[in-house]
C-alpha cells in the first residue's frame, strides 16, 4: 500500500492511511487476538471442557445404574488431585453373560479411547475406568473428612456409598486451573447433574 497520495483539492501530497485501510487492520488484529485468547494455556475453555467431561461421566455412570436397575452398584470418587475413578459392579444373570456391549459403549463414550478394566468373578463383574485431567485440580466434596464416594442406586438416585441411603445434600465438585474454575453439581432430590 502506498501511503503518499496527491490531494486534488489543495494540490499537495498527503501522507497517511485511508479510513478503509485503518478499519481493515483493526479487524485483522481483532480476529488474531480473539484466536490467541481462546487458545491461551490455562484459559477457561480447558476448565470448562474438563468440567463437562466430569459431568458427562457422572451422567453415564448414573445411566448405566438405571439401565441395570437393582442389579448394580455405581460409584465415582477422586483418585488423585487431578483425576477420578469410576466403578460399576454388575450382578450377572449367568457366569457366561456377554457384557462386551456395555464395556465398548462405556469406553467409546464421547470418543474417549480410555479402556476400562473388567474383572469377572462368577456372577459379578467389576468395570473400572480412571480418568486424569492434566493440569487440573479437583476439589471434591468430603464426608467425615474424607473425599466422598458418589454412588447411585438402580433408580439413578444419589446414595451414600457406605449406608446405601439417599444423600441429603447437593455435592459440588470444583475443577480449577490457573485461577479459572467451574463447578459440577449433583442434585440429591432429582439426581440431575449440572
């Protein structure tokens, strides 16, 4: 772009940029800054995605419990400061019952390729899957000073993993990274995860 122009009205050379050139530069700088901001390490987007993954896993464990009715026990607990473990205990109709469809659907949920381990013992099967959220910190609800184990019964109701009675409060899990945080809440009356 040539920034020297001849002004026909007063017969002089003028220097500068036109309004259109200036606006185009501002638009390009704005697009570039928006792109960099959303990809900046520690941004709220990573925390939001991790919190959504946790909420999705909670919903999936709850759904499996409801599909299996009273023949199962489903639990989710913090396994590290940046991860959690999900476990499903199934009561099988026979020792040869095929559960490959359940393990495959659990493994491939949302494109997740993390395999789950399967341990069979006569009429019981235990499916376990550990998820790590790199760089995140999980603040887990506690019960009597220890991190709470979130469990569901066959109707999807959140229950105490030890006493097997419905819980009486709404546990909140906080996902944090570099000052950004998101919460995942489990409502005790409805079992809704938000």
